[in-house]
């Protein structure tokens, strides 16, 4: 019995680590740049396919790919914000109008990115074996790749939190999240900060994709599912709260793992039930103000 | 100015155009090939979804992404009851089922504002999708269902009927006190409540009316698809398409969403058949460009162009 509980909990944490990383990216994009990015999952997919390509074609270690995938996806996100979303933001009459227009624009982006990926990498399900060995944790067996994934997710989450809390740039980002107009008056280059945040968010999605590709098979249509999970987690933790998303990710992972243990078919249903109850009872989320 | 000549002039030309269009649409199966009839039925489906979305979301500004849920409920109604009851009754029940679901959801959620409402309604679609999937696999032991086949002309005429009833409903809602109440909710909900409007009731009922038409469209379209499963029935695409089509057309006038949906769905069909490998790419680019450069949609463009025209005339005299 102890072993099964441990089994379920650790499996939940492993799942939760990825969820947390994905959700932090989205939280940054929505919380600061005010873009509810429906194409978030597509950046995960791009990260996963880049890693797969670098590993199978060039033989680069997936973990080393971090220094390539992270910046590449960051640049894509940064440029997208500089061109598309900055334009939308300036031409929108209110922040509400910007939110709904950018949400719809990212839906268009979803189509564009997914189609480019289909042309570049095909529609087949891909995968590779890396660190595919079992590790014994108190009687329960887990893949080493999944443990590495969890470690990386936590490390990146913490590093980013420290970046936000301790650096000058982090301060500018937090100021922009609270009140963009006033932050602009205080000398923060708003367009630059928002584009950086969107880029960081995309980059986190890319890295999450890299980690996912080590554990699960990938395909070009995988994105939307992760976008939806990210949205659930972000609402769970409170829209715009980075620590909230981090904690929310682990909570959702645990819930998923527990429900899967009793009734596998209901795991996704349980996510939505929790999500909808939370929206009704406490729409600001666990850590929201 | 004599008010009767004013109104008759104002209504004569659009009225004539509508009459001609209706006659052309009603006699379509007599002169057009079968393919055109099928295509027209699916274009009408998108128009029905879009216009019913606009009935609620247009004036109030609440972005509902629940369209796919109501559409899917209609589809499943047809799948379950299709063989047992006459077609029109099945379509009616599909609409009523969506109507009831919308009453329930509306009463629960309409106090959610802005982006929260959009996310919640989207969650509803996904919840229904996975709940139905789980139910089907566990209790009926299949993933999908077959729907009774109906001939294409019947589908077309039922869809046309729904379309006409919907347009009349939408027109009268816009023109009535009810529509004014909706408009004022969209502009300032608190102020609307203070002027004596029962805000919650107006919102919930409009939401349910819009869901009714989506449900009927789903019920009749299911007979066209013959096979359905939860992934087909509760496809988030049917939540986003109406929003995009409405924005593309422009929501300022009733004809905006109609034109937007007609052009967009025709475009989708052409792209799907001509460029199956680049279809999503082209579609996505059109979407992004439309959102960037046409914030008020086609209607906005037309009005701008007309105003520009008038302005010039004034400048010359």
C-alpha cells in the first residue's frame, strides 16, 4: 500500500513538473503581456521537434540542446511580439479589446505554426530513446529521463523566480505587470519588456517541449492539448501569478495521477471539473489577489 | 419629412435584395448541382453558428467559446434520437437540449467577467468532450455512433429554415427593448442594472436563445456527417470559427456576420480542396491579417469607404 501511494505521488510530481513549466510560460505571457496565447502548445511542439531533429540528425545530447532550443524559441516569440502584438496593442482602443483580439490572433498563429511544422517534419509520430533506464525509488520504478525532467523543470522555475525577484530587469517586468502605463512613466521601456516576457514565455514552452520529447512520443498536432492544460493550471494558480502557476502545476499533476489510478478515463474530465468549480468559487485562483 | 416615404425608401431596396436572395436560395436544388447544395448547407451552418453567437456576444461583449458545446449537444441528440423520431422533432429537441444547457451554464457563469467567461465556456466544451468519450467507452463500449442518413436536399431545406427563423429572431431582438437592454449591458453593466434592467435574466435568456439555434444546426448537420464521435462533435474549431467569422464580417450590422461567415466558410472549402497541405497556413495568415487590419470587419471597411466618399462630396461643394 505504501508503495502504491508513493508510486502515485511521485508519478504526479513528475507530471506536475512539466505542467508547472508550461504554465509558467503562459502565465508570463498573459500576466505581463496580456496575451492569452492559444498557440502556446505550438511552441512546445516546436521545441520538441527541434530537439528531436538535433538529436537524431546531428547527435547532439538532448540536454545540451537546451542552449540552442531555448534561445531559438525565445527569438521567435520576441519577434512575434515586436511585430504582431505590439501593433495590435497600439491599435486597440482598450485593454479588453486587445485581450480578445490577441487571443484570436494567437488562434491564427496556432494554424500557421502547426502547418509549417507539418511541412517541415511531417505528420508522423516521432520519438527517440534517451536515458531510458529505470531508477528504483523506495520500491517504485521510474524512468531516469522523467526524473531528469522533473529536476530541470524545478531548476528552471526557481531560476526564473530569482530572476524576477532579484534583478533590475525582473523588477521592470513586475512593474509592467502591475501597471504598464505607470511603469512606462518610470522609465521602463514597455514595448521592450512586454516583448521580452512574451519571448521568455515562448522559450519556457520550447524547453518544456524539449523535456517532453525525452519522455513521450511527439507529433505536430500535440500542441493544443498542452495549451489547454496550461490554461487550466494558470487559472488554478491565479492568472498572472508565477509562483501560483508553479504550485498549480504540481497540484494538477497530483490530481491527474490520483484519478488515473482509480479511473484512467476520467483524468482529463477531473481537470475540467476542478477548473470549472474553481472558476465559479474562486476565479482569482489559489494565489491570486 | 414624411416618415412613411422615408421608411419605405429605406426598406424597399434591402427588402427587395433579401427577397431575391431568398427565392434564389429556396430554389437552389432545382438548378444547381448536388455539390453546390451540400456546400451551401455547410455555409448556412456556419452562418447560423456565427449569427447566433453574435446575438449574445455582439451587444454584451462577453466572448463565449461555448458554441461547440451547444453544437455538439445538438449533434448527439440527432445521433441518439435520429432513427426514432421524425427529423424536425429531433432538430427541435436538439435545440431545446442546448437551450436548457445554456440556461444552466448561463445562470452559473454569467457573473464571470471578461477573459474568465471565455475560458470557462471553453472549458465546458472540453469537459463535455471527455465526459462523453468516457461514457461511451465505459457504458456503450464504442467510441462513435452512426447517425441516420437523410437526403441532402432535406438537410439543405431544414438548414435554410433555421437560417431564416434565426435572422428574423436576430432582427427583432436588435429592434426590441430587449436588444436595447443587451446593448446597455455591454456598455456598462452596473448602470444597466441601476436603470431597472434585470441584467442576469436578460443575459441568460439571450445566451439560451443563441444556444437553441446552435443546437438545431448541430442536430441537422449530424445527419450529413453520418458518423460522429466526441472529437468530431465537440471540436473547439466550432467555438473559434463563429468568433472569427463575426469579427471578419463586422458586428455593427446584422448583415456583417452573415457576409463574414459566408466568405470565410467558402474560403475554407476552396482552400481545403485546392491546397490541402497549405490550407491551415493560408487560413491562419488570413485570420491574423483580418484581425490586424480590419478591427471593425468588412462592415467597418464598407462604412469607412462610404464615409470617405461622402466626405469628398462635401469637400467639393
